């Protein structure tokens, strides 16, 4: 699908986690089966909106993520639609066994809100900067994963997760990020969105890196290079058709993600491309290192995942395309 995005001179800034929290309130009004659990992080994950509106369907589990996962599984087995939320570092790593065996193995209808994902958590530091969740979560059978790019996409992804039959992991961040979509921008679970048209190469991104890819595309356009920007918000199931079409029509791909370089979006795209239509690829991601404390912009620059890094990767991919 295509949804042309034009970046304003100054983008509105808003938290993706607020989109998650606001969507839960609306889901609570629509469906009495929706219940919310949290691991002592009500305001951090913004589920306090739901707790205030529907206290009888809210469970404060405390700092016990593995137990919380088991409780959510039991609620799902009884016909509820449980959302449990905590930091992504705790959900994907500390509760990995419970997600794999208790939830995914039985294909239970549990929804997981993995907040504070990526390096942009900032001052929380390495222990709280979840940069491995994509590789962990997408390797587990039955478990879907969505990495929305901004407030509105997180809102829509949360609604879609509730409507999807089966376990879903939602990854979103902490800090304010640019709003690049609006209420009318299409969102379809499992399908990528073309945010900018181009035939020279494709920039494939997820999460906050969608904005960086759009900025990079503008810079490339000023140099006469027309880059397609493909927002792959659903990492699993991956939109294989859109990825392969990008490879076939553009002949070069750059992936951009706020995640470790191993096993993330770049790996997922490469798996699809190498099996169907191999083309030169470059991966913009965190280069196999732990995070550190700092401001969001400082860390993204230091770890090489800003728009200029995407531009340089595009130049490398194009040089390989021309020499083929």
C-alpha cells in the first residue's frame, strides 16, 4: 500500500507510549474482555489511563514480569484479551521463557506492550535500553511483532493487536518522537506502507527510524537520487511481497532500525531478499554493542542511526548496484 508522507518543516513531537495508553482506554470501552496488567510501571507505560477508567479490569502485578506473563496467559485461556506492559528489556529477556512456553506454545491471545525500546530510552542506560527484542521475539513461533513509528501508528497498532487472534508483541519507545502519520494514514497489520515513492533504491525502516529514513530521502532527492521509503511496522509476519517488490523494482535496499544489527529488521529483510531477488543491501543499526546513558539525539548520533548515516549507507548500496 502507498501513503505519501510529506514532512513538515517542524514536526510535532509526541510519545509512542501515549498512543498505547490511549488506545487501551478506547479498547476498554469497546470490549469488556480487555484487561490490563502492569509490572510496577503504570505511568511509564501509560496504562494508568486505563487503570483510572477501568480499575476493576486492571491488575498491578509489581516487579514480577515472569509471573505477570503467566497471569496474562491464564486470563487469555479464560477468554479475556489481556495486555501486559513493562519495559521491553524485561519483557523480551527476563520473561522470554514464559512468553515462549506459556503464551506462544499454546498460541494464547496475550498482547505484550514492550515499552522503552531501543537506544532512545536515553538516561536509563544500557540495562533498560532494549535492543535485542526483535531478534528474540520474531524467532518464537506463533508470536507476531509490531514496531510502530509514531503516536498514531502506535495507537492503531494497539487496536489491531486486540483484533488479531493470537499473541502479539508491541515495541514502542519512551521519549517524544516526530509524528509522521495522522488519524487517516492507512495501517494494516502485516502490510508495509510506502511513505515515499522512488526507483533508485528503497529505504526500509521501522519505529523511530521511519522519520530518519524520510529525512534521508529528502537529502538524497536534493542530490538527484529518488529513494522509496517503505515503513515495515509489522516485523512478523513480514510483508514479504512489498520487500521483494522493492528489491526487484529498485535494485538496492537500505534497512534502518533502532536495534542490534544481528537478527533485527535488516536480518528479516535480508532473509526475504536473498531467497527471492538478491540485491545490494546495507544495514543501519546498532553495531553489536551495549547502550549507554545520554540524551536521545546524542545517543542516536553516537550509535550511527541518524538520517546522515542512512544517506551514507544509501551511497554505499548504490555504488554496489552500479558495479554489478
